[in-house]
């Protein structure tokens, strides 16, 4: 893949995290994502699921900041994201999966309306839409996450896929 294509793909991944579009990723972006997911699924912030989602968002932020925030200003610029998060994690997607796991686990729980530990493909697409993914892409991605074609997406399917998406090779 040519460098410009790599840069384009990384920029798209950066934009996924930069929820408010201000040019950097910070703690508020993770809180904004959590708040939007709770609103979409009508889950109270003070509920167990809501508190778990906020705790997962904070853990995700702390993990990302620890890897990518090189100047310690509590913001991750696009350059820090590319040189820190992506390049450091490219060779170790399992590390990225572990950073993301608490948030993804909690997001699945919020979208899991019947309590069986998985979200429907449609609800997984809703999660992706809330996080800023285009509708058609969200639907295709959610369907692709259903590896066993049971109509459900669980943590075992989404965590490794998430890590692969964000740890793209050059």
C-alpha cells in the first residue's frame, strides 16, 4: 500500500476517535461516545450498564493516552496517533484489543437487549452509526462481524476485528 493510502486510512481511524472533530483525541471524546451510545439505547448513565460503559471509556482513554500522548498534554494529535498508537500497536494488535476490551465489552452489554452476552447484527450497526460510521458501512461491517452467521455479535467477534481495523499495516 502506498504511503498516501496508508495515511488516508489512518486519518479515517483518527476521525473515528475524534468525536467532536476538534483535531485531537482526548478524554471528552471517549465520554461523548459513551453518552451517545447510552442515549441511542435508552440506558441510564447511572445504571450498572451505564457506569460500566463510562468506566470502559475511561480505561480505553487511559490506555490510548499511555501509548500515544507523547507530550503528556492529555490530548492525542493526529501525528501522535499515527506515530504512537498505530505504529506501536501495528505489530501487537492484541495489546490494542486489551486496551479497547473494557469499552467494547460494555458497549455490547448496552446493545444487548436480551441479556445473552451478544448484540444483534442490527444493534451492532446502530453502535457503529453512533460512533460515526456511515450507515451502509456500519451495516456491512456489522454483518461481517457475525462470523458464525447466528445473527449475533459478541465480544469474541468484535474485539479482534476492532484491533485489526485500527492496527492497519503500511
